[in-house]
C-alpha cells in the first residue's frame, strides 16, 4: 500500500452534485444537500442557461474541497467538460457519472469505466509476459 495517497478520516463527508434539476431534487429529498456558513451549496443545477464556465468552476470547486468525498455528475454534463473529467486523477473525491431522466447512460463515454478497461487490459498484457 506504499505510494497511495492517504485518505482523510473525518466523521462525515459530503456528496457534491452537478446535474439537472430533477436529479438534484431527488438527492436533496434523500438528504444529500448541504449549505455552508457562506451560503454555498454542494450542488449545481444545470439547465439551458448554465454556461460551460459555470460548470467548469463548480467541478473545480467541488474537486478541491476537503469535505467532499464523491462528486456525482450527470453524464451529459460531464460530456460538456470532458477534458476536465478525463484529466482528473485523484482518488478523493471520486467522480461518478450518472444518467439523467432525459439523457441515457452511455458506457463508452464513462471516464471511470474506460480507466478500468485500460487497467484490466494492461494487467492482462503484463500477465502474458510472465
């Protein structure tokens, strides 16, 4: 386990979300929402008026906060900032792409799934060399 980044042990960690209003509402009803002392939330509702810059800023903000363990992002939103999602390589917070009501999930665009496929293909190549 040498070389792994230490995982902060706190009594609680948040889930951040970047998604459409229906998805965010469902998670808020489940109790995932949070508002800090500065009135900043742990989610960004994406609609037709949301700019790509706002999505990028929220992604960067959520992935640098110490109290966030998971960032849930709708796959169609992740496609808007694919270069950021694919270049993110830290274990915490984990980035998980989820489907939305209006946009079906496409496994060929999922960054986590593509990394897993790469690791398994690299592992099989390494085992063939033995």
